[in-house]
C-alpha cells in the first residue's frame, strides 16, 4: 500500500504516523509543508476546499497529518490506514 502524507516533522502526530507506517511496511510519499512553499500551497488548497477539513477550518487548526490513501480516500485519522 502507498499513501501520501502531508505534515511536518514539528508535529508529534506526523512523526508518529510516519514511524508506524514504516513499521507496517506502508510506502509513504511524505510531503513536508515546512520545507517547500509549493507543498504548503498544495496542502492549503486541499485544506481550504475538502470536506474532510470542515472541523479543522472551523476550529482554526492546521490539519496535519493529512493522509491520502492509494484508493483516494482522504483522512485526518492516520490510524485508519493501518
């Protein structure tokens, strides 16, 4: 299985998700929103338009880690993928 993870190494939940995915042999395309402005813009475009972020926007949170599964499913609950 392959997933895309948007996050930052400054977020303990992102770090934990990446570690657990590695332990379970899940192939990760990690997109660090702190390292590249294009990645941050891509993430913000998703966060500002996708329904999965409705509560995140309402509560003025960041919304990472954000995971896109191989089948296109989007989740803020990284454990769902395990």
